[in-house]
C-alpha cells in the first residue's frame, strides 16, 4: 500500500521525522491467521479471532513487528457492532471486542519493546528486527460493504437505499469506541466510493474524534475508485477534513499505485515479494511516506520492504 499527501499534524510529522521520513505498515492479517491455524470461514472473517483466538492475532502482530513494521493495523476491519450482534452478542460485548482489537495490538507493541530491551542486538538480523523505534497502532475501520460480506466493498455499489445518513449511523458508534480505545489513529481502509468517504469525514468532525485518521481507497483501473467515482474527488473529501493526516491506496495492484499517488498529489494482488519491493523507490520518489502490505502480503514482504528502505537510506547518506 502506498501513501502520499501526508499533511502537517504533530503526530504524523513527528512520527515520520523520528522514522527517517517514511515508515512501514504491516501486511495481510487474515492469511497469516489462517497460516497459524485459524478457521475464518465466517461472516466476521478475521474479526472472528477476537472471539475465538486472540492469541493468534497477537502472534501475527508480533511477527510483523519483528519483520520491521512501524505501524500495526488492528484486527477490527470486519469487526462491527452490528456484525457481532448478529452472532448473538450484546451491544456491550460487541463494544468490548472492538476495544480488545486495539488492546491486543498495544500489548504486542509492549511485548516487542520488552524483547528489544532484552536483546543485546539493535539492528536488522536475517530473520528478526529487534530495534527500539516509534510504533503506531492504527484502529482499522472497514467499509459498510465489508459488514455485508457480499463483496460490495470491491464494487462500492450499495444500492439507492443506502444514503449518507445510513452510513453515518452504521459507523458512528464503532468509530467512537475505537477512537477511545488507546489507538494512535484510525485507518479507514478500502474505501470504495465517495459517499462513504463523505460519511467518514463528517463523522470525524461531528463526533469530535480526538485522534487523527487516514483514508485509503481501492482502485481497479488506476484512475477511479472501484465504484467508478473519481479518486481525485474522493481524495479531496479526505484532504478537506482537518482530522485526516494521510490519504492513500490499498487493495490495489502495485502497478497502479504510482499513478494514483500522483493523482492524489495533484489536488495487484498476488505479486511476488521481489516484484512488490521493486515498486518502492518509485512510490517514495512520487511522494509516498507510509508503505506496507495488503491482501496476501506476509511478514516476509514487510521484512523485504524494511530492508529495501534501510539500504535506500544508507545509500542516500553516503557522501
């Protein structure tokens, strides 16, 4: 995932400065959970593990930190109050699970810092990176289509019955709970249409959310978001919200990302780790500051990204 258009907020500007100008976001969660034995055949998808196996979520978070990730995204992408209630949980239990997604990521960060303190090395090994550094926890918010579990997050077609108010009502309490759970920022991921971007922007302002947010959109054609709405118009909505500190792209084939970042600045799935990493310099040169993985990426992908950034920094620092 490439990110551009990082605005001047104290959290993000300080974080990027301490991180050397750019940072690495973690990669795919569901495939890693399955690799560790989780059964995600459920409408809740990866959020099911908040109920059945939170220890696996923590393990995957730690894998990504030891691979070099600087930002952890919580296991709340498909975690909604409505979705949990449909499984028979109470509203209170549902909200507790939302908070738990953030708590698990924060616990993983604490464990990682303890490991860094216990380890005499402070750098990059072949397999594990144990180094004290700033690490952020981003509370993930998936789209309305994710809750529907019908693939509409990849089309942005919710039907005429779904209005701006429908989306605001759906997301409001969830965003409020996550924003008060100890996360450093909110990650609105895989935003498929302009209407949902508008709903998020209005919620951030109207609910007086205290932590910043980023918006990441998905695209099939390298020009528009998946609904057919203009990416530039969608990015402009995010850009106009003072709570938004970054606008970017996720769940999109890597070959489109450079052009999409350039489009944003004007206002694929299944590739190998080597191919994915080959795009990094282009994304950085275009203006991206936060780079990570999405579907089917792994700790190995993140490790490769981190090494590429390390070598780039070393090369740039040579006289």
